[in-house]
């Protein structure tokens, strides 16, 4: 019998029960961690670790995730077939094989579906309680991981040995971002590459398909309609409002399409890039996780001011908030905001305000690099938000409060365990007029109405 054919059978059949027993034997022999194995039932979806007996009961009661055909979370190597009927562990040659660069990236993005991720929350089964017990397949996050894992092993075209579909799309998108290519130029490049490559090449056809594919890696952008006068956000409880509660201005602009019909789109849009998932990536990536504790473990404390951790503000904060300072992984942040003209034409009066977040846990040679700056908000023009900037900062402030008061469960690639990440905003970086807007203090004369 094929190793996965039992997965589609009815759970009360002998074939299904034998398949479960064979799977559990393979999992125990290859990936047992302190007597615990990852549960692939439809309720847990590889997010929990239990004893073998408990996993057996889950598989019989809930069934197994239908997409889980490569048992990567239980020791199976890609392109290998596990011996389900014997207790022979994976051979030494296979166990010494290192993952490819793209597989490592997927492990950083989806650590909860990778072997060896064990934490208190996982063992106790906390997250599984929120899942739908009646689901008939893997949840959305698991399915995305399966799809990308498959693409990481699928050659770009038949006979291609250097690039998979996943690596090609990631490299092209990275070039677009670093080079500042427009969507039109990128679409033309994709069109040309599809003509150039052999038939059957699995590249996206246009920018939209590439953007949709990359969105599965997370790091989303949320668009929030704003009152054209900057009075309020149409967000949370006010999401369905049609007009501003203060100035009664409609949030829509009217545009006529080619058929003469009217399409409604927001007159002004705030772009919010959630901070929590971006901070989590710093710990989930094996390349940056260790550096997030540099300020406590790698810094030389000799009285020389080289890093914010050497200053009195940092030390005073630690003495006043000992609970926060007790875990060096908790993040200290700086915020920078100012307006600029994105069109490069000084004859046009326009001011768009990006709001940047800088994590200062990193060493000086990393925290000041462009790659570690986090774009949090893009406040639209054409005019400066001025004293109404607090309206636009609402999503970021809400998230910062949550990170300070509650924290967020995060996977640490160094310890290979979950911990509760907290964050504190300690500094703002801006010029004097922007300082007045951000603080709410008066730094300039109020305009007089004549």
C-alpha cells in the first residue's frame, strides 16, 4: 500500500488504522522529541506536540491533514520515501544534508511547521483550541507552506537545475524592490522572460500574479480609508461609515469608468504595514535572531557611547522597568517621521510622510542599515498631516500598546522555542517642526486668521 493512500480512507476502516500506526511508528523512530511528536490532525495542523497515544487519538477522531503527503515535520527528507513498515531511522547521509537557501527561508517564515519547534504554548495545545474542529483540510497557513515547499522543489522549467519556481520569483521580486522598478517595467520583464524561457516555465504572467504569490510570505500592507480632511480613520468600529463623523465629508471619490458607470474608491488612503510580524521575523530568521541580544551579550560596556544602550536613557529605562529588561530579546524601538515630495518636482507642492521604525537591539553596524529600517505607515499627501498626525498614527499606536502591555508569541530561532516578545518605543527622530506635530507641544507660532 502506498504510504499516503490510507489518508483518504474512512477513519473506521482497518486500512486507515494500520496507516496511522505505521505513520506513528515512523514519526517516533525519526523525530521523537522527549517523547513528543508533532500532531498532523485536522484540528492541530502541525501546531502542537503531544505524546504518541494522544496523537493516535487525534488522528482517529479528527482525521489527518490531506495535504500532508511529505512528512517533513516527522523526519522525512524531500524526494525520499519513508519506510513505514520498519523501525529503521533516516540514514546518516540524509540527516547530514543541509537545507537549501530557499528551504531555509521557508523555515524562517513558517517555523511552526518545521521539525524541532517546541515551546510551552505548543506542548500545552493552546493555539489548537481556536481552530475549527470541523475543518476538512489544512488551515490557510499550513496550505501556504505546503504550496511553497512544493514550489521550492519544482524546477523553473524541465531540465532546469539552478532555480526552482520559488527561488526565481523571490529573486525577481527582490531585484524589483532593490532597483525601484515600476510595476509596468516589471510586467514587461515577466512577459519577456516567459517568451524567452522554454514552454512550461512557471513564472507569473504579470505583476499582479507575482505580488499575490509573494503575499503568501506574509508582511502584508493594510489600506485604511481616511477622511479627506484628516479628521478620522474609517477603521475598526467606523469601518462601514460613509461620511466623516466630524466634518461630514464623504470618504469616497467618484470616478467614471469607460462604460459611464461610477466606481467608488476611497478619496484618501493610509497604508499601514503591521509592525508585529516584521519584528517577529527578526527572531524567526536564523541570520538575525542572535543579533537581537547583542546589546546585552555582545556589547562592550567601557563607558564609551557607541550605541543607544550605552546612554543614560537606556539604563534608566532598564532600572525603572526591570520586568521588561529581564529578557534581552524585548525590543527597543525608535520612530522617525518627516515629509518629502515623492515626485522630485519642487514646483509641485506635495508632502507624503513615511513613518519608519528602527529596532535598536541590533549592533550599530546593523541597526543603521536600510535593510533593518521598517516602514510602518505611509501618510498620504498632498498636504502635511500637521497637528492631525495622531489620527494617522492610531494603528501604529494601538499595536505598540499591545506589544508593550501584552506582547506577542514569537519563535526564537536561537533557542528554538517560543517566547513572548514585548516592545517599547523609546525615541523619536525628526526635525523641530515635526517634533511639535508628534509631541503635540507648541514649537511654532499658530497661523493667524485675517
